């Protein structure tokens, strides 16, 4: 009597994101080994990330083709938005047309500025440079010392924070342990009033450390060192500010990785991306990080990166992006949901390769790139397609020692355009994949050829299509991959059904 076919179903394959940390055979089948140029969409499916579209038309002439290393939006009290960027040793404004706003006779040889807005002004700080500010009343970028309210010597700091009604700055060429703050509601006054400073060298819990970044959280001034974190309470009144807590063995490795998500602060440590609240709760424990499923990959990227690591959070898109510019990889950390152990779901992006990233108050995501400012939108990288890849870990389907004779794959995907889907499969850890190309052809009205591909319905912004392909080969473990050239349309993977005969124990 013929043995019946067994149906093995992967519902929302890869929806837990990438897991390269654990044994591939031991991980949940909902993890992916590769999920590149993907996001976890709002329905919990692996789907195509959006692409980017250049908005700048004169970047080569203005920025010299070296790229934009920082972006910041100034929104005046009148609600007028001005986008500033830095590149080619200039301070620039604008989006479509970049305009040089560098003060006359002000020489710049580095583009790693930190920009913040404070009391209707935007301030520009970089180590070794006199700070600049943008005054919207005169529509001028000027040296801080040139402002009519300026008092005291402007601090040439690398890090600046706008919080609790004043500017806070730190990280100087020859001083890594002092935090200065401006007078209340005036970022140009650094002596007199309620301005002041504190040297925290004696507060580091493990001896010498260096200030990397500053943040505000629940009325605390958070001071990130490379190997420790200090929390000062009463930051709304610095005269009574006191050390509340210190955390040893855990610090920040990248100034621009520190991002507030509204109720939490995320930052890159030497162990991966951390949640400040979790670190405070567990006290210096490196045993947990929200990127623990790709910890070794991120540690390797951190060790190899020679450029400026940047990050941003988008509540609209539901992700925290961590970008390694010279390694040329961006980690997309989903903020909508977590796995059972508390780790976030993670995918990777390649091809976009921004130098900086920023979210505007209207929710637009901008990238600073070699040729100017680009917006995260659409499903092409400027005018080119990009490759989406999903590959499972080796699947034993609960019976890893039993041979599987593959007969058929049935996909359920959602798309709104014609495309070729390349289905890959291999056995027992082999990377010699068998490949089959399935052409999804859109016809009039956005529908698909229902005779061949069994169109089911519309949903999630596209048509649900169920193509199938005959399979061959056998092995105890099966690895499945899907590759799609995304070129103008959305794509997500709803389900993968594998029909197989189960044989003897391998």
C-alpha cells in the first residue's frame, strides 16, 4: 500500500527574525538563517523592506560627492521645518537643493557633527570646533560666540544633549570626564546664571572611563561611558543633582546609537543592542540584549566598523535601525513585538548603505547618502531593483533522523506586481541548492493568472497568490530559501507548505 504524503507547514516563515546565534538544528523553525532586505510587517510576516528615492538634485556640486554624515530637522515655533545636513566640510540646508550655510571664514575639516534643537535654535557641536547655531529670526548659521546673548567660552564638545531646559555637553579633546551645562533656556550662556559643570572621574565604578554619550530618562541625566553608565537624579535642577545609580561592565560603544523610543532608550554596547531599562533592572548584566539572536554578528560588525555608527527609531515603521556604514549592513530591529525570551525580531538590509539616518517630526525617514538626501519609500532602490532573501535554518520537522523525500512545495505569498520567485532547497546542511523559478504574472486590474497560480483573495495591500512547484531529492534535514528581485511592488511570505514522503531512519 502506497504511503500517504505528509504535509509540513511553515506558517509565516521567519516571523521571529534571524537567529545565527543558536544551533541551527535546535532553533524554532519560525526563525530564519537569512532574512535580508526584509522587515517583519505589521501582520507578522517576512516582507520586502521599502527602497529609497533620492530627493536631492545638486548633491555632487554642493557636497562634493563625499556624502552626508548627519541630518537634523529644525522646526521653528511657527512650525516651519528646515532640514540641515553636514558633508564635504560644510553645513548645508535644504532637501532638493542643498545650500551651503557654513559661516564665512569658518574652516571645517570633519563632518561628524552632533545637532540638537533647543528653544527655537539648532546647535552644531563637534570636538575641537567652536559650536555653531542656527537662529531662525535671522535665518543665519553663526558661531556661538557671535550670538548677541553669548556669554562665556563656548565648549568645543563632541556630545550635546538638549534636556531639562538647557544644553548639556561632554567629550572634549583633553577631557573625557566633565559634563557642562548651559544657563536655563539659553544654550549660548556658559557662565553665570544656572550654568555649571561636574567632573565625574571619581564616580566611575570601575576606575577610569570616558564619556561617550548623554541621554535623559525619567528625570535622570544618563551618562554613558565606554564600560559603565551613571545616572544622576534631579537633573531639572543641576544645583541639587546627585548620583543615583551606577552600572559597571556595561557601556556604550557608539555615540549616535543612543535613541529614545518614547518609553525606553536603546544603545549599542559591546554585547549588542541594549535596553537601558533592562540594564538598570539587571545591573550590569551582559547576559541579555535585545539582539542576542545575532549577537556575534553585531560584535563582529562593531569590531570591523571604521566609520560612524548611526541609529534611528521610527514609530510609524515600527523599527530601530542600526547602521554600520563601511561594513555596509543595516540591522532592522523590530519594535512591534518580541520573541518569548524578550529578544526583538531582527532582519538585515544591504544595498541602501546610508551614512546617516533620521526621522522627521512628520514621520518621514531620511537617509544621508553619497549623492544627497534620500527618502525611505517605494520598492526600488532609487531606480534599481534589490534582492530579497529568506532562508530557513535546516528543518527536521520534529523528526531529524527520518528521511524526507520531497514531492512538492506550495507557497502562499502576497504581492501587487509581477515578479519571479526563485525557490531554493537543499539537504543536510549543503549549500548546493536546487532552484526553481516561479513567474507571477499580473494581468489587468492587478489580478494574477488564477488558472495557474490559484488566486485566493485580496489582502494586506496585494493579492494572495498560491503557486506550487514539484520538488525532488531526499535527506533528513531540509533547508528552504526564497529569493525575489523586488522592483516596484510589495512582497511578503504568508505560508510555505512542503509535501513529502517520510522514509526510514537516516
